[in-house]
C-alpha cells in the first residue's frame, strides 16, 4: 500500500535533504522504490515541495533538477573546515588501526581453527599409541625368532615356484629350437637380428635356482648385465 500524499511529501523531502545534491524525478523514484512510490506520485510531491519553497529547482529544457535548500544548512567557515579536516584525518588513522587489529585477530582465529581441538588430540594420541603397541609386538616376535610364515605355507609356495621354473625352462627350450631353425641360414648378423626383434636372449638365464633367495640375487645380477649390453 502506497503512503498518503502528506507522508509521500515527507519521505521525498527527507530524501532530498539527506542527499543534498542535484536530483531528477527518476533518481528519486529509483531510490524510493522500497516505499512503493510511483514516479507520478514522486513527481507531484517534488513539484509541491518546490512550489512551497521547501526545496529548490531549476529547469533545463523539459527536465527539472531538484536540490535541497542550502539556507537550511550551517555552512562552516575556513577555520571550522580545517578543524573538520583534522578530525577526519584522526578518524582515518583510528580506522586504519582498527582494521589492522581486526586483521591480526582474524589471523589468530584462523590459526586456532587450523589446530586440532583437545578432543581430536586425544583421539589421535590413542590411535598412535595403539599403532606403536602393535609395531612393538611385531618387533618383539621378530627379535624372538618367531617364524611368521608357516612351514606348510612355505612348502606350497616353493612347489608353485618349482612348477613355474619348470614351465619356464620348457618354453625356453621350445623358443631356442625355433630360434635356431629361423636363424640357421639367415644372412643377417644374429646380434642385429636380436636387436631388431627386441629380444633379450642370453645364456645367463640358464641357472640352477634352488631357492627364492638365489633367484632374486640372480635376477639383480642379470638385469644389470643386460642393461650394460644394451648400452654398449
């Protein structure tokens, strides 16, 4: 519901005096939309206030510019202006100090928020103590010479390993027979032929592997020698 005419005049007059700058009816209408005032009502109030001498206006062609009456304001002299400037400068310094203080407090708050709470510290401490206890128990077993792998499990693994080695040797023999047949009458140098087909064929792979440890040691040695051959 729009305000009554007298209320509209009061709202418009207060706004014009508060702004204390040249305004047209559109400026006032845009600023007073929150009061549900239409532009026609605002234009009417501006004209009424101007006719009553409560505000000043000037015409520029078809447009009217409205301004608060300047005689209602106390105009400070030079000394008062200087005092106001000094007071403003002091207020600006105080404002800057307050901003710095706020920034420091915000930084401290941010740092505190990034830290763990007492409850979180207790939870983490309990978790770490549990992990340390488990590791200490495991270390104690290792120091005591406790066998971590059961004999039956070890036997199964060794059998699987032996089967795989047998399969590997069988396939190696098949490959060697095929390779000898293919390269027997080949005019090309065998070494170049191997490089061309990206083959790593070396008698170093033929070895007696009686245990997993022997195989691991051999693999490390063979890998190093083959890498050196590839670089030569």
